[in-house]
C-alpha cells in the first residue's frame, strides 16, 4: 500500500514536525527553477547508491515534479525497509498551487 500526502497536509506536517525530512528527487536543472527550502536533494537516478543516508525514524516526504518519480522512489524505499516514506501527491507542482502560489512553476 502506497502512502501519499497532499501538499497542504505536507505543509502542516512540516510545520508541526521539525524533524520531518523532505526529499526532492528531481534533477539539478529542475531545482534551478524552484525548490522547497530545506529539502534534501538526491536525484532519482542516485537513490540506489545514496538511499542509506536517509532517515528511517522520521517522516520522509518524497517529491518530484508531479508525483510519479517520487512514487517510484517511495516504492523502492519501502522495498528497502523504509516504512516512513510518503509520496507528495502532485509533486512540487501541487505545492506551488496549494502552499506557495508565488513559486515558479514549469
């Protein structure tokens, strides 16, 4: 079963749980357009070699542009024993619409 969270609920989680980690799996060029301040960045292609650096004991919200790549990463992490990975439904695009309307979109 895949866990997902809306952008609005993710913003509330971030406010209420300072330990929550946001993981942005987009590419560097995408981050240059817009990003969530404080989000940890590991491009999706590097997850298989770098996932061990991710916490297993706090909420881990994974995001990409629209939520498809991040969903794949959540599934991968779940297979590796991460029970805390949550997909940001709609990705950073939804975040820009629901949470930060001033954010650049692409």
